C-alpha cells in the first residue's frame, strides 16, 4: 500500500504562540504537533519519510516527549490538522487524499515581491541559478491560474475542481450554481469523488492542485 499525507490549515503566531487556523477554528499545538506539522507543511510525504523528518527535528531541537510519532500523527488527523490516505497505486492514493480536501489560495506573488525576494537571496549568498529556480515556483501555468482564480471566488474541493474542468465551468460565479451545474443526477458531495475518479481531466487537475500546494500557493482545509 502507498500512503500520502499533507497538512491542513494555515500557521499563525499570536503572542509568540504558534497556532493553526483550519476550517474557521484556531487550534493550539503541542511541541510534538508543531514539529510534525512543520515537517510536513507544503510537502506530500509518506509515513516513513514523515517519521524520519519528525525524528530528525525532534532530536535537533532536543525534544523528547512521552508521545510517540504514531500518537502525534493520529491525534493531528483526528483534530483535522493533517490529512492522509492510502491505496495500492501512488496516483490513486494521491487522488484519495486530494478529492475531498478544499483548496484555499494564499494569493500569488507579484513582480515587485519576486524582485525583492530575488535580491535578498542574492545578498544572502544564494547562487544565481538557485535564485532563478526558486522564483520558478511562483510561475503558474494556465490551469493552475484557473484553479487559483476560481478558488478565490468559491470554496471547492478537489473532486469539484475536476468536474468543473471536465465541463468547462470556470465562469461559475455563485456557490448555489455549483451543484446544479457541476453535479450529475443522483450525485452528492459524498459520492462525487467516486465518479470523478474516472474523469478525463482527473490527472491534469490533480497534478495542478498538488503543484500549487508544493509551490506554496494554496493550503488545504
């Protein structure tokens, strides 16, 4: 079996305390939870890789608690701060992971900000070619731009974005239009993912969503 995990929510700091905002709620983190969440954030990792990074960071910062990696991961999944799914094939595990998660854009980086970041990296001694590679993370292709633009207007899941792409419904403006236009008869939010698994646009939309997450342009809820 192949398993994949991603973070949910957005990290904020209030009164020097790290907090996670997910699904409209603000949640505190234990030290172990903070280490696990930041180990995974803006990465897609299997359990083995996540545990190795978690253990490395715990050791680096001298944190040895009574709670194990497995206990920490299970608690964060129960709290809705980490999502994980598995399947026999990697592409199916990734689809299972993304189909029910909501895509929340963080906003694109404008030209001025990119230039400032590029300059700071050069000043800090980062090689020119590495600076250019880092800036490429902010360049979005056509489909990625469509997903970001649509998700800014409406809160939609991965499976809904696949169906919207299938039917070329990128001009939908209102929440109440999604179900009558994007859903077929007898489908609902619980079953849509069973049908979009076989959609013609599944792979390219799935790839675009994952790329946006890796490019730090979206978070999941």
